[in-house]
C-alpha cells in the first residue's frame, strides 16, 4: 500500500463489487496527524475566548464596584461599601479599610467578613503597627502569598481568624494617602488561592475610584458640618441677643447638636482660682463645669473638668483650641459622666460670662475623630458666641440707659407737675381752713392737708428711688431675711448655714426667683412637715448657687397635689437649673429639697 502525501487529500476509492448500492457516496477519511493540529487550534481558541470572557467579567465587576461606591456620600457608609466591594470583586473572605490619622496611625478601621462577636473577642482595633503599618510607611501595593512570612508581621491577636494570603493597596485622595485597603484569604469555593498580579491591578484601579468617591464624600461631609455650625451660630446669636436665656446653657445645647457629639461641657475658671494664660485671670487654677448638654452630663456640674496641668488645660491657657484622640489624652475625666473615653475637642470662648470659659466636646469610644475642620468650625462658633454675648450686653446696656432716661422723665414730671399741684391744693385748703367758722370743717381740711403732705413725701421717696435705682441684691441677705421671717412662723429651730463667698451679688430678677423658691420650701415645711427642726443650707461654687431645705418631719407621703414642688422645678428650669426632692431622708422621716441654679454670667 503506497503511503499518501499528508498535505494532499486522499482520492476516494470505489467500493468493491457487491458492496454498497450503486449511486452511494464514497467515505471520506483524514489522516490522524491533521486532526490533532485542528483540535489544538480549537482548544487555543476556546482558552482565549474564556480569557476574554473572564476579563470581561472582571471589568464588569470593577464597573459594578465603582458604581456601588459612588452611590453614597455618607462617609462611614462609603468606607464600608468600598471594603465590601473589594472583597466581592476579588473573592476575598476578609477585608478592611484603615484611615490614616494625623499622627500616622490608623484613626478608623472598617472591617468586613468578621462578625461582631469575633471582633469583640479580638480586643481593640489596630492602630497601624506591624504589617498594617508597612503600607503606611511605604504606600505601595503589597501582595503576599503568606503574610506571616513578611519581616514586619507581628502575628495575629488571640481570637483572630487564620489568614494566609494578603493584598494591600493605598487609597489616595488628591495625592495624599487617605488610608489603606487590605484583603486576605482569596477563595474559590472551598479552595484557597493566592492573589495574582491581575488581582493587584484590579484593586489598584478600585482604590483610585475609591479615592475620588472619598474626596467627594469628605467635601460633602465638610459642607454639611459647616452648615450645622453656621446654623448653630445663627441660633445662638438669636438666643443671646433677642431673648432672655441663660447664655452658657444655650452655648452647650447648640454646640452638642452642631458637632454631633455625645456630651458638651462649658467650663469656667472660678473668680478665686483664675486660669493661667487667660487675659484678666489670676493665679493658675482648674476649670470647673458650669453647664452641660448631652449624655449623662448632670453628674458633672460643679466638678473639676480640665486641670490646669493637662494637655487640654495647656491648650486653653495659650488661648487656642485643640483636638485629642481621646479624653484621657486631653486630661479630661469622664468617669463621673459615665461616658466612654472617646475623641475630644476643647476651644476657648471669648466672653461667655464672668471669667474665662471654654467648650469641651466629647464623643464616645469608637466615635468619629475630631479633625482640623471641626476645630476651625468650633473656633468660629466660639467667636460668634463671644460677639453675641458682647452684643447682648450692649443691647442690655442700651435698654438700661433707656429705662434710666424714662425714670428721669417720670421723676421730673412727678416733681414739676404732680408735687406742685398737690402743694398748690394744700395751700388752697389751708386758706379755706383759716377762713371757715366750723371747727369740724377746719379739722377735716387740716387732715386733708396732712394727708397731702404725706403723699408729697411718698412721691419724693419714689423720685429718689427712680433717680437712684438699687444695685444688685445680695443673695445671702435674701436668705437671712427669709429665715428671720419664718422663725416665728415655723415655731421650731431654724438654722442657716453657708459654703462659699459670704456675699453674692445677683440681679433683682434673679433675687426674686430665689426669694420665691425658698419661701415656697419653708412654707411647705410650715404647712405639711410637722418637723422638730429645719435647716437651710446654701452653697456657691462652680458657677452655681444651691439652696437645700431639710426637715425631720413626716415626709412628703403619697399626696395627690404637689403644685408647690412642680412650681419649684419650673422656676429652676427657667433659670437653667434643677430641683431635687428626697423623702424620706433617714429613718423613714424627713424631706430634703435641693434647688440649684447657675449664677448669672
């Protein structure tokens, strides 16, 4: 049999006689070698088509991930979406995004793939040491088949799930490294794989898109925060200038809302202490809490908050604000407030009442860190507060001057018209009394003349008081006068004790509230207590005045009407204070009513 040329097709052979029927087509056969080459070409074509489909799938995945991370401007939500999109794109079981803070460590750390219970068992979030810090020190993509083999690896903390493969890339925002994107444990079903160069390219591309999205979210976040602070500034100006409100209480309430903080505290140097570095202050001392707003702040009132030697105290002594990673670093004690130590911000307030003052803002542990933008906005707010307070004082001075002018006008009218008319009428009645022949009529006219003289003397006293208005009232004198007044009414021993400065000058309006509140408390003792003794104790400190009336009587009991106590609470709240009732005090008897209000700034 003669071999055939493999390049030439074989000529079909006629079937043998007696074989296939006449007219049947001859069978066509090909050599074995040619069939193998065709199969190879088809397999290569199929492989390349699969590569194209795989690449197309990954590009579609990258496009979907980019679209997903661009659909939200809320920064915390965006960071989690970026991390989840990276895990989905590359098939990673675990992912994290660490935000680089001002000090070079990780200020925030967003994790996906690890449940909350496991995360709590791993302890505090990483701060940028070991392999995570390698990307901070050298912001270049890092791909490892085994992360434990890297020289910077420090091992995984107890309770951490096992991890082998690792891929990390920096996330840049306008040429600055915002943070790092970390992936670990690439899988395909149950099979564990290593990250490839193509994976690295995809993650770098996703990180570039993430940088743009983060930049947009940060700009939006700054704009939103600035709007909140501007609204707070406008509100505080309206509150302090247009209405009669407690200035520092309004400052704390507006600041805690604008900053999105858990607690806002306004601290002020006592007149006895002063604070080094503030203009017009005396010897160095601590700043004490005056008012609070937010979570569990009531327990802090009157306590020392910012020691003079602390980091926060040093910043305030220089007359400038500062941000801190946590309250402990600032030297701020949050134990009494029951708030976990988280990010803190302190900023001085120029003129918010008597003595140097400052606003301290605090977020709980795990809250977003305060940044330079927050500090600048809070400083602007504090400036607006100072201007509003000064403007309010200027308007109060103008109102006072207008009132004094009105008093002078009224006094002149009383002197020049009313008194002269009364005097003229008295002269006419005196003339009639001298001419009448009826003794009874003459006596009646003389009585009218005497009454007119008494009226003139009263009017002259009123004129004197109008021209010389009384100065501020001494709160201690108000309490002493009430004790003297109720000594006989109660019929039991009534003692008065005091802590703090002996004389505290308060405006007449404040003194009226104080007098009404203490009178109500002593009246309740006289009517309901059936006590054997009553003690009145007042204290001045931390910018507050407190008055406590304690008796050893029968207690409040299940009474149905408590309008007096309700009035006490309402009156205290109107002044930015509080009223607390404790009954029984001890041994099933006694009532203690504490009335605490901030002293006027």
